[in-house]
């Protein structure tokens, strides 16, 4: 049987009952309408409650995912920090190694006897004097050459001027 036939038979039954007792049938129809309205209202509330429940449930998962993402970012930041600290430790280790080498060199210098140290300083002083002498000679040479060039330019200028007058 199809729905249309069932509805048609139900309407026939309602009309035949209405003809026999219109007041009872009207009251029954009004009661049925009230029951249908209450039933539909309850279904709408149930759907709304279900939607809110799903939203809360999804929100809970969303919050958990957000928290996990934050934890992941924090762990990555921690890993970057750890790697930088490792680099810093390696740099400090290298600097300490260099300082130890310098200390060994200084220890060697201090362990030299006094005569060797004086000879070392004397040699440095001799080099410095020689450097100053060479610097002085180069300065004088540059001055003489500059003076000769200036004299040539001045003589050329004077000759040019005397020819043009």
C-alpha cells in the first residue's frame, strides 16, 4: 500500500467519524494537532541539542589539535635553542683551545732565560731603528724628487710665459 492510499483511507475514517460525532472528532483532531506540534517541537529541540553536542565535540577536538600544534611549535623552538647551545659550546671549546695554545706560548716565553729575552728585545729594537732610518731616507728622497718636479714645472711655466710676452 502506498502513502497516498493510507492517507486517503485515514481521511475517510476521520470524515465518517466526524459525521457521526463532530464534537468528539474536532476535540480529537485538536488534540492530535497539539500532539503533532509538541512532537515536532521536541524533534526540533533534539536536532538543535544534537547540533550543539556535535559542535562542542568538534570544538573539543579543535582545541586539542590547537594545543598539539602549540606543543609542536614549542618543541621545535626548543630544538632550535638546543642546537644553538651546542654551537655555542663548540665555539667556547674552540676559544678555550686557542687560549690554551696562547698560554703555552706565553709559558715558553716566560721559561726562556733572561739573556734570551733581552736578545729578543734588542733584535726588535734594532729592527725598529732600521725601519725608522729607511722611512726617513724614503721621506727625504720623496721630498727631493717632489722639489725637482716643482722646479721643472716652475721653469717650464716661466719659459712659456716669457715666450708669450
